[in-house]
């Protein structure tokens, strides 16, 4: 509730936070539904920020080589793509149970802050892909002095 005596409350900022939360929740819901409907794999991600970077951790991505993972950033959308393959030494007819999924996967995540795409770093260790995106520093405001027009 708006409190006129709370100078720290910013209704526009709060509205933006709620809008972003709803957008992210609806996006995840749609991604999950599409994945279930198409049989595509869902790649879990964590997105957090440090003082200097936005970090995305994705995985587990077991049984895939780093060269087989494509990461791209277009605008504020980070996309991770790849493909996992089944074990070739086990024939299809010899399985008693097969729960692991194979095939292509794609996951797109909105990055909530402006970042330096050219300086992004992606590392893959123990089945976890970690993408570090350095934030763009906000420019300091420049004060422009107003002078009389006759000077």
C-alpha cells in the first residue's frame, strides 16, 4: 500500500519489479509447457548478479562436450542450445528402462541489466555451464550549468 510518509517507496520501481516477475513467470510457464508438449529437454538455469556481472548457471548438461554447446546474446536475450546423444554401446532393444532424454535443447533467458556481450565468458565444468556477463557501468550524470543567454 502506498504510504505518503515513506519517502523510500517508489511506486514506478515497484510496478516494474512486479511486471518483470510476472513476465518471467509466464515465460517459464510457457517454456515448460512447450517442452512437455514437444518432448524437448528443459534446461534449468539460475540467474544472479554480483556487483560487476550478471551470472547464468545452466545444467546439469551431462554427457555433452563444451564444443557442442552454442551460447548467443541478442539484445537482452541469452540463448543456450545444444544436443545430447544416447549411449551408442547399448542397443535400443536391450533397455529395461530408459528415462534420460536425448536430443536438442534450447533455453532462452532475459538478462535484466545491460551487459558487455563482447566480454562475456562461458565455462563448462562438471556438467554445469557458467556464463559471466560483465555489466555496463551506468554513466555518471553530467551537470550542465545554465548561463544567461547574453554571455
